[in-house]
C-alpha cells in the first residue's frame, strides 16, 4: 500500500472538521456529526491507561504529517491505532531474495490487528517503514491476510446488521481515519488481501459478515485507473461481495486530487466532496441483477421461467434467448473481455431460483419450501349486488327446500372463502332429460 502523505503537507484541514470519536468503552463511536474540542495543550490527556508509554515523538510526528498539521486529529488517530515502536532486534525484515537482514529506521512502527471484539491477534501486525529501500508496509512472512477492524467500533453489531452500510478500503490507517470521520470502514492490507491460496480461502473469513442487502462501497486510491491489476482486484472483490448478496458500489477518487480516502477527508475537512462523487456500479453485476428481475430458475424441472409471462424455457433455449445479452467482464489482470450474461447468470450463486412450481390457491406466491405458487388470486373482486338470479336457480335446484338451498349455497361459498380447501362431498344433480 502506498499512502503518499508527504504531498499533503502545508494543506491543513479546516478547524471545523467533524469527527466521530471512538470511546474507551468499546461502544460504537460512529457519530458522523459529532464535534470535538480542539487539542490545546501538550496532549497529556491523550496518554490514557491503555497505552501510557506509547507516545513516541517520531511516530507522532508522522501522524501529524498525515493529518496536515491538525494536532488534535493526529492525537485521535494515534489513540485509535495505538502504534507500537519497532525493535530492530526482533522486528528486522529479512529480504527473501538477498537473505540479508535490514534494520528499521527510527519512526517505523507496528500496527496491531484486532478481532472484531477488540482483542489482539497473535502474529498479526503490519509495520509502516520509513526506509525508502523497503516497501512502505511489511507483514510477518508466515502471516495470512486479515481484515483490519478499527478499535472502539461495535463490529459485532455491524457484522450482523445488513442495514448498516460499510466502506472497504486498502490500508489500516485509511480505514481508521474513515471511522474517525464517522463511517464504518473495514481495512484490508492490500488490494488482493481478501483472498489467499496459501491460506486456502477464496474470501477472507474476517469478511464473512451478513451481506444480504447491505450496501458496500469499495474505495481504493486515485491512481486505480493507471494500475490495471488494482482495477482487477476491485472488480474481483465486488463479485465476491455480490455473491453474498451485497449491493456493491465504488467511488473513483479524482486523479488530480488527494490520493487516498483519508487524504480526501483530511484535506477537505469532511465528507462533502466525497459524497459529491458519483457512485459507480459494476457492469458485470448489474447485468446479472437485470436477469434476476426477468427470470427464475426452477430446480426440480431444470427449467428457466420468465417472471412476467410465465413462459418456461429449457436451459438450452434460455442460453439462446439471452445470447445477445453481453457485458464487459473485468479480469484479475484488469483487462476486460466480452461475456455471455445468460451463462454467467446460470453460474451465479445469487441467481433467482425456486425449488418447484406449484398451483396452491390461497397460499402466498413464495412457498415455505422455496417453491413458486402459480396461483395469482381471483380474477375478480367481490362486491355487493343483486343475487336474485342465483337464488332462483338454487330454489329450482333444491325443489324449494330451504335447508338444501342453504347447504348448496354454503358448499359453493366454502371454496370461494377458503381457496385450495379439499372438499370431501359433491353436489350431484339428477333429473329427467330437459328438466333444466
């Protein structure tokens, strides 16, 4: 990850920045419009019981540069992340190609990863280096990708509540900054750090939240247009989220503006400009959603039904029917290729489908066992009116017997009032030819 903060020096944000702070109780501190009291002293009140000895001047100076000179924001970000000073004896990086140990320069620091409940994880940290010869961020060689959950946010509640929107971005400091500005944001250590062949998972277990219907906005750095593999990673992550039912969007930061989402928030003093950027959907996902609105796959008969007309097609006929429905698929390399929407829809985990077709009067259109009820209700609405003609027919039918008249009338009414009910009686009409 490249968090280019040096170019932000000399452009401090407005003093009217609104922050959503994180409190020590671990409760959700995402209050987007909450104001804060500007820091006006040496910062002693920031040295809380959680980390009384972790204030390292060189690290704090780095945070102040990131925050454009806003001391109070720098302190809040420092308190939220709680960076640890690196130790050259046990935190040197081994260059796997040259097999030489490199020591870390002063000002390098560790960022600990935490579980959703805020507890620390074993062998889970990232080092921010200040050596131009090293990558800006390095991790333990034997560690697997993990999600970065900012301390003090109610991640347990957010994970299970799909009505709460989420932002996903690359980088621990970026995601912590977004949380400080009042919106829930999960960080990943790199654009592909949500999947791992070595770890044996296609999708990061940390990110297995309740995504059904949740809005997820992925925001990567502004240089994504010039980095095809990053674009490929963006689209691949979007597809995985869509497989889980998320409503996925992205925002592209202007190439001539701040590089990352944190830089935008700090320089602009809040969300106004970011909120003004257009939300972009993903062509490959929208193409499948459009088919979901038109078709449904019926499992027990291996057919595809048109929702509007009820017409049923074999899978072969459906593929021919949708052969002209194409979309541009962004591959992991970032290049695009033409794809058949119908074929992709059949293979999509979120395709609309039903277990069976049934005709069950009086039951809902979607049955409890996953079936689709073809009964659409009565074609006419009941209304008061003159039923003298019906009564005349029933009197004639029952030979004027009032009890028989009532029984036959109730027999007919039962089927109307209780559609689908099974009657174990029948009305038998007998008479001489021509008596009616």
